[in-house]
C-alpha cells in the first residue's frame, strides 16, 4: 500500500479540516484517499472559478482548503512500503502545490486548472485500483 498502515486510525484526526462528514468515519483507507481526491478536485475547481469571477475571498478560501488536502495526502504517504509509487506521488503533490501557489499569487486560474488536471488523472487511477 502507498499509504501508511495506521492510515485509517490517524486519518480521521489528520483530515478533520476536510469536513467530509460521516463518509470519513466509515471509510476504508482506500476510501479515505478517494474522498480526499474528490474534495481536492472540488476545492481546486471552485478556486479556479472564483478567480475567473474575481472573487478573491472565495478563491483564497478554496486555495487554503486545497493546499490543506494536498498536505494531508502528501504527509500520509508510506515511503517504506510504497517505494517508487510513493515517491512519484510525493512529486505530483509537490507540483500540485507549486501550481496552486503560483495561481494564488497571480490570481489567474490557469495554473489551478492545470493542477486540477494532474490530480484528476491520479484520482481516476486511484478509483480504478479500488
């Protein structure tokens, strides 16, 4: 597995900021990651849309949410058991963060949309394996 064995127990605490409600309480470790991907994509899409509409406050709120979720996913990787896949995911999360930060600083949605595309590919692959 790419995420640490104690993932399910610590995930509820670590992901309290995600506010995914009762779905977290009954989810498997694989299901928790799926929830996070779904929440992350929603936050990035809402961030980009808010930027496009000039709603800086909402864009900032969704940016913070997206960055928090990326951090949660990244900090849960299990490099001892996940090997090269965990390393690859860490690189993807780093690039996602970089794009989100750049979008946030510029106020332009293009980089947020690019980050969304990257995560959508990973989320799709994750859904296919579970």
